[in-house]
C-alpha cells in the first residue's frame, strides 16, 4: 500500500457561467447561479458538459493503466461465454446465453424431453443444445445503436409469439414489437413510446401495455388486439392522480389481469377476468390514504381466492384471504401482523405459496401452506446472505427456483423441492482465476446513532490482509442508500474483488430510510425524519474509525441515485471523515426538483420527501439538507467524483452538473463525468458497463492510496 495520493491542482477546471435565477417560495428567495444548465438542447450546455468530460479525462489520465488492469480483472474472472439455468414454461425450457466478445445477451429455448420433465438440462458453453431456438439476439437488435435496452421480453403461452420492447436512447421509452416464432417473421404490430413491462394475454390475442404522461409517469393502460391498428387500441384504465404510477400483469394462474396503482404510501388494485379483457374491471379494495396492499390469486378447496398483503393497522403488514368474487367481503387473517417481521409478499402457485419477509435485518423465504396457514422457513447456512425467488412461471411445479448469494458466495441457483425440503444445486456463478470463498470473510457490526438507535453495518474483506478487523486501520469503501424502503442486500460482486484483493474493506451502512429493519426503519428515514439517513451514515463512518477498522484518510464513500443525495449530504455534514466521495446519478439538487411538479417523478416523490411546494415546514426542512444549496465555503471537502447520464429521466444530469459547479466554486476538488448516450443505470452492454465500473474503482483506489504506480 502507498499513502493516499494528493489531488492534482484544479486550476484548469471548467468554470460555468454564473447566471443567477431567483426562486421564491414561502417568503424565501434563493438565487440559483447554475440553473441555466438545465437547458439540455442549448449548445452552451452541451459544450459545458463536454468540457467537464475533457477535464475529468485529463485529471484521471494517470489512472488509465489501472483502469485497464481492473477491467481485465473483471473480464478475466467472468465466464464470458455462459448460459443461465433454464426455466420451464409450457413445452419449453427458456434460458439466456452470453458469448465472449458480445455486449448483450441472447434469449433461447429448447424443447422439454417429456411433460414430466422438471429437471432442467445441464448446459455447457460451446456444447450444442438439442433443438435449441434462438429467440432474440440483442447484439443483432442493437446494431447501429450506441445504447440498447430491453424493457419487455415475453413469449405467449402456446410458445408461438414473442413480445419485446426496445429502448435505443436510454430514456426508458420502449417500442414494442411482436415476432411469430414459427416463421421468424415480424408482425405488423409496432407500438412506440411505451413504458416497460408489457404483457401478452394468456390466449395470445392481445397485448396489454402502458404509456406515460408528460412527467414520465405511467398513467394509462391499453389493450391492443394483434393485427389491428394501434390507433384502435382500447383504453383499459387511466390513473388521473399524479402521485400514482400504474402497472398491470396477469396472475400466474392466467385467471386474472391485476391492474395496480401505487404511490409511496397508498395503493389500489383492480381485477379483470383474463378471458374478458374488454369487460369492466372491479376494485379489490377501494383506495384508502396510507394503506398499501398487494394481492395474488389462488384456488383453495375449489374456490378462487385472493391473498392480500396489507398494512392497515399493521405497520409490518399482515396477510388475509378473501373470496375473489367478493374481495371486499369477509377477510380471514392467515398470517397475523408481528412487529419486527416485515412481510414482503406472497407468490401463489397451485398447491402452495412462497412468502417473503424480513427479520433481524435479513430477507427470508418460507413455504406457505394453504390448508394450515403455516410457514416453513427455508434455511441457509451463512449468517449474511441474500435469497429470493425467480424463474417460476409455471402454475403447478413440484419445485421452486431460488436465487442465493452472499458477500463471499457467488450467485447460486437452487431448485427447492417443496415436498422434501431438498435444495438441488443447479448452478453457481463461475468466478475464474481460482476464486475461493474461504479466502474472504464477512461480518455484521452495529453502530450507535446519535439518538441511541443501533445501525447495522455489513463488512467483507480478504483474510490474507488480516483475519479480524480493527487491529490496524485499513482502506475502506463505505456504501449507502437509505430511501424508498430499499434494502442493500449482502450480494456478491466480481468487480468488488478488485478492491478486496488490494486490501480494501467493503462495507454497507444499512441506514434508516431503507427497509433492512422493517417498516419503522423506513418511516424513520423519510419526510421530516430524512436527516436520520445522513446522520446514520456519518455515525457508521465514525464507528468504523473509532473501532480502528479504518481512518478518515483511508475511507471513501459511495452512493447512487437517492444514495447520491446521501453522498452530497454527508460531504456537507462531515467532510473531514472521508478521503473521497463517489456519487452516481446523484439526486443532489433535490429541493429544486421536488418543487417542480412538471418534472418526471416529482409529484409521486412528495410521499417520500414531503411537498415543499405547498408546505413551508417541508420546504425549510429540505432546504436544510439538500446538498446543492448547502455547499459550505468553510469546508475542506474530500475529493468528489459525480457520474451522470445525459438522457437519465429519473435524476436529470443537471443536478450533478450544478452541484459540481457549486462545489468547485467553494474550492472543492470535484469531477463530473457525463455519459452522453446513456440512462439512469449508465451505459448499456456488459463490456461498456465493466469499463465504467473500472473507471470508478480506479478513482476510488487512487483516493484510498492503493492505486499502483
């Protein structure tokens, strides 16, 4: 290891023009000097972003050899030509391929050996699969485009039609197309400007899709009959409330179309018979402010029922059962509310359900018995892990597909035999180059927040640098998010090995605002409690320093999107605690955005952050923490790298652009990297994504003083 590298002089940094624009709300006026950067089509704005990119390239040019080494490490550890574990649907096994040298995946299928075949074929790279059909080669579809993303991919129940939606700009607006898999020919049906997640009806006659309003909110659900003009499509449902997003999907049983509307705190569902899609949908439970619920169909004792997970008078949710014919009728409680056990959802199959819940900071899975209402929890050996279900399209399987990983165990696929409890290992993600899980350790520690709350911190490191932590200060990469009840799970990362193998400790601060410790954990980190998210992260960082695990000159922080807001806030609150801060697509100009209801997502976000446009208390509270408005002239900021995308519709590029300009004005060493053809999740294509991550990791390693010369 070397000493942390001093930052290069910032004298040649681009200087954005100051063009103050007054913004007045609730008697408070803020003169915003960089709001002009919002004009995306202004050539001066593009020139400013290009100048920022050129400056960042120049300032990080010395890291090019390290970037290449990290990229090569990611590439060399990844089995580039690989296949996923096949999932059974109808008469076919469906799976994906990746091929060395190709950016995107290839969707394939192969026929079942027999109707009783529930054992997926073992696929090997370079070995032909009998009867294989290539359904969609995204590399072919992406030709001629700098960006490519699939928002929908679905095959009809009879296996004859394929529905897919593509985005070639990064703005998450998809064009739907349909292909006849018997002939390979495209149908004339083409639907532009849709949202992700369209569906084919069980009989293959219709496409159900949604479109967005001017604020990029999916607000209208449509029914398209194949072979008819798009102009004749039927409007199935419209959601006028700007706080609510709309979506729809068919139940696994193919019995119903479920139409769901949701804000951050309220939801409502409508049900429509799948064999009468032009009929009238009926509400499951009428909308009630502050009540969230989600339902799924099952057949119990020959009766169609809905299992409904809800939080009415049940903070951590309870599960009830109602008759599908009368969903507002008698509610039978089948899994009672238990404080501290956050019920997450029930996936229903013909003979059983799979219930997900959180307890003691970890996500759990259990088999739910329709007859007894009992839960048989599925056990795993490691103390820290992430597990979930996926690839289970069939209605009546004898086993369910599970995904599993931990900080040290690569992604693993099991089939869980419900009758016996046996876990059948189908695949573990290969990590090339001799990776041994036993060479790495993971641990959870707890930090004391200022109000006495215990905040969990997950850590992973390589044992060769020390079997235990705290004996000497180590370089440490601290990650955080803390919003929307989203939990950061202890999952595996090939790219992270490039840090761990250089002696870096990776840590996750599971701060309030996330969902790790139940619904109360989320409630205590939102709205007028949002500052808990930021102070929790600072307290976690201080705990790691006080415990001797790291030191401020050896610690870098990272967060993305709402986690980028966290990064901006902690840089203002405790700049002395960090050597560097990496903010990905960061929500750092939060107050400006949340004040403008015409922007994408704003109105629905009022349930998360509060409504500063109409509530002076919320306005004052948000202004007290939003990073852009609280940049400090007296602070010695750590080195800062902000990464954004020009076409991001979720967090607009202008937020980090303004923030970096303001930081630099205050004397901070801040860099901006703006992808000019990308979206919220960055560039498309796996090699491009690896290079982007290599760029970020090289910068982090340089900050931490472990970058090679």
